[in-house]
C-alpha cells in the first residue's frame, strides 16, 4: 500500500510515527502520515481503525517515572 522504498511502518507498528508525512496542517495542529495515522502537535494520535493514542511527551515520562 505504501509507495515508499523502504515502506513506511504500519499503523499498528511501534514506530508508526516514522511514516512519511503526506499532508500537514500546522494551523490546525495535525498531520496525516502515509500509514493513515493522524498525528497531532501534542503528540496524540488517531489511528486508521479509530483507536486513540494519548499524548506522550518525553517530559511526561520523566514525571511518571518519579
């Protein structure tokens, strides 16, 4: 499905954010990746199957680790 070589990661892969951007709307705060994932500027994600990935900023991880 992906025309890139090497192919972009699937939407269910852990590295799904590494897919190429095919549309970007910075004024609205989101980008569409080649694998169908909508990536929001707050690092949240909307998956093609309707699933949601909560924002996951590196600074939040440091707070949760304490």
